[in-house]
C-alpha cells in the first residue's frame, strides 16, 4: 500500500514556488493559479504563456537560474526543470525545511502527487495511478468527464444555495433534512438538461421564502414548506 493520503489542499493566497518554465511547468502553474495560489516562477527561460501571465500580474516570473533563497517563505515547492541536478537540489532544500515538494518528472521522489482532475464547479474528482501511468490516469479522467457533464456545476450551486436557505429559515434539524431529501429526490439534472431548471428553481425558492422565519418547522406544518 502506497503511503499517500488523498486530500484537497486550500492554496488560496498561499505562496508557491515553481522552479522551471517549460511546457510541463506551465501546466502545473495553471493548476496552481486555478487554486488561486500566489505563484512565483524561477527559470532562465519561460514559455510565452507564463510570460503573458507575468505581464498580466497574475504571477511573478524571475528569469534566471534557481538559487536556494528562492524557497524562503514558500508554502510548497514544485521542481519542474529538465535538469535532474537542479530538481534534486530543490528537493533536498525543501525537505530540510519541511516544505512540501512535488517532483514533476519523478513524482515518487516528492511529498505529493498532482492527480488528473475533473472539475464541474464545486464537484472535484481526482484520479491518480500514483505515478504508475499518467496516460491511464488521463484516460480514466476522460471517461469520468463523459459521465459528469457541465450540468453538475449548476446542480451543486443550487444545492449549496438551497442548503444555506434551509439553514436560515428552518430551525428544526430533522425538518431541514427532510426538505433537503425531498429536493435530492427530484431529477434536477434532467431539468437542467431540458431547460426546465430555472422555472422549477424559482418556484422552490419562492416556496422556501414562505417558511416561518423562526421556531421549529415541520415539513408538514406549513403549506409552502411542505410541497417543494
């Protein structure tokens, strides 16, 4: 059994260093930016996309060779150069200072592996073969993408909104759970695909607004709350 603990890591506004500026590094940088990390790139050469991101101010790019001081203050580090000696030096220093490090070319040497990811808004599905075969991980990801379409983003945004609204309006925990289950029993995904969702959502949320603002609420106690 491989010693990995699957986790979704919050990187928003965390300083992250990427050593390397080629196409492989560019893909890792794009993932970090999607997580809203504060990215610093150090490399003598960078791709056009990385340079454009730097010009737009969404990351910092330092076009020179890596030096140990580049790691200072970093939350995590990515070694993504084509020079094994540089990557090893990045790894050794990160380990010495207890910084999590990802080795792009030899992930088994690092502290974490970046999986192949399917994103549908709040739905995040990660696939990894623990470095055995990135191609297989990508193939599985494509199969998952075919099963979980863009409608899941709308669906989960609605469920999040509905859950917050029930927490606000319905004090009784059991009643909240029954209301939430009643919505889960609806075929919301089909309504989204068929263009019926917005009308249905408006009706449900209007009925929720009719729930009493305080006091225990039974799903059978009020007409508007009972028939979602």
